[in-house]
C-alpha cells in the first residue's frame, strides 16, 4: 500500500487560515489501511482544525466526507455534491489524490493533509516499512524477492557494499542490510550462485528519471 | 486563580463506582471538585480520540481519563488503549501550541478507592494553575 503520515498541524492550520469553510475529504483506499487518512483520521483532523482555528481566534466550518478512492475520475466527480460546502478541500488521501482533484476540478482549491512517504507493508501493528520504490523494472526474481532498490540505502544492484556488518547496514545498526538478507535467502534456496552474477549498469529511465511515467493498456481503452 | 473551570472526566464503569455510592452523594461529600463533569463509559478502551477532542471543542479546559490499572483491566487491554489515545491527543494539542498537561490518563484501582477523589483534586488544581484553556467557551 501507499503509506503516509499526517502533516504537522501548524502546516495544516496555515493552509486553511483564510478559509471560512473547508471539506476534510478522507480516502477509503491505502491511507485508510495505514491509518493516516481514512474516515477516522479525517474526523480527528476536522476536530483539530476547528480547535486550531478557535485558538487563533478565527471561526471556521469544517465538514468531513469520504470517497472510495481519490485516484479515479468516477469517485472524484462525487465531490460536486458538496461544492457549496467549502472554500477549499483538505484531502487526507496520498499525493495522488490531491493531484487528481487538482487535475479534474479546476475550481477547487485542494490542500494536502498528509506527507506521502513510501510503498510499504505492516508486519507489526502500528508499524510500516518501505518495501518497493516503484522502479518500473523489477529485479525481485534475481534477488530472492527482497528489493535492493527500496531497501538498500544505496540502491546497489551488486551488493553488499563494504559497510555491511553482521547483517546490519552501515547507515544505522537498526537497519537490516538487505544485501546480506538477499545473500542468505538465495542460499536457503540453493541459489547462492546468483550472487556471483554481475548486474549490468542499470537504465533508470523507467524509475521516473525519464520524466513522469504513464501506463496505457490498449485492451482496456475503448 | 479564580475562574469557572470546566474539566471533563471519562471514567470506566469499574473505577468510577464511587459515583454511585450513597445514592450518588458520596463523591460530593468527599469533596469531588464541582468543576469536573463525569462521563461514565463501559470501558475506556472504547474511547476514541475524537471523543476526547470533542470535549475540548465543547469548551473543556482540561480532559482526563480514569481506567483500570494497566496490568489489571477488566477488558484486558482497554485502559492501555485509552492511555495511548490520551498520548496521541496530548501530542496533537502540543502541535497546536496548547499545554499537553491539559489531557491526562490515570490508572486507578477498581471499586471504592480514595485515589479517585484525590486524582480529581489533582487534576482540578493542575488545570487551575495552567489557567483558562484556549477552547474555553
Ligand atoms: S525492484 Fe523495483 S519494482 Fe521491484 S520491488 Fe524493487 S523498486 Fe519495486
Ligand atoms: S550496508 Fe547493505 S543495505 Fe546498507 S548500503 Fe551497504 S549494501 Fe546497502
């Protein structure tokens, strides 16, 4: 899922300080699962905006709604039903949602309530870790299913580097050296020889270094 | 400092039993501060952050939660969950530039215990020292 965290309240209050009424718009997709921008978090944020504005001596009306997702046109169009209820939308979706509202609703000012951080998963309750960087040219079949792009501090394709110590990364002892883990995991499948294969210099254009990326599926376009 | 304090207390059914003693008169007799508006809930673990924040929106100068001892909650982890949410509300208040001490969690024994009134007095004097809150009506 896309993992995100609420922005500091000072930043959010600054965004809405000239508004008389805002719509806090939750997303029921990834940000609900990572407890950053679902209906519950949007209710909390609405309350905090009212309190922050009251403390600043300003009055504001804050309503709270949610969309199934904020990354599809069909759902974004539903915003129209509340158009008289706000001067601005504060979206608790990831950055995709904020961009989509900006792309599709020319008259709607939209502010981001979250910092969108990474693609990750949750192995422990309340804890999320980065697993994939969306590089567009997946190498997991060569690395035992563990991602060196997102999970090696240097995104090395031929690791580990010389700083790997006891399975820990040189940037911090709390960080796993993913190349050590790749080595161990390939070994457990009797595929250690894969570690000897030199990965060629990588073309990073698929990773966004060639500009914004786009996927078009002819079989789905009519 | 003298002003009309408004403090909201959310307490679980088990730790607030004193509020039922003597036909509800015992708390008054023991000097339970009249600034405190007691809301009894079946378990503090069910309290959401929004409930605590709503009390501030309604004008509370302080909000506190009384639940079972952390290692002896009737509903196993209810009061631990409540304490976590109180911590999260405190952090959010501080982000807004409001004193975090305006929200507190107490773990108290169940049944009729003097600590229930003692902590109420402590909360009353803490908030009185801080002064009127920024959300006061
Ligand atoms: S190699 Fe690329 S696509 Fe595959 S998991 Fe890593 S970042 Fe994601
Ligand atoms: S120690 Fe391991 S994870 Fe850290 S930078 Fe070097 S190879 Fe990458």
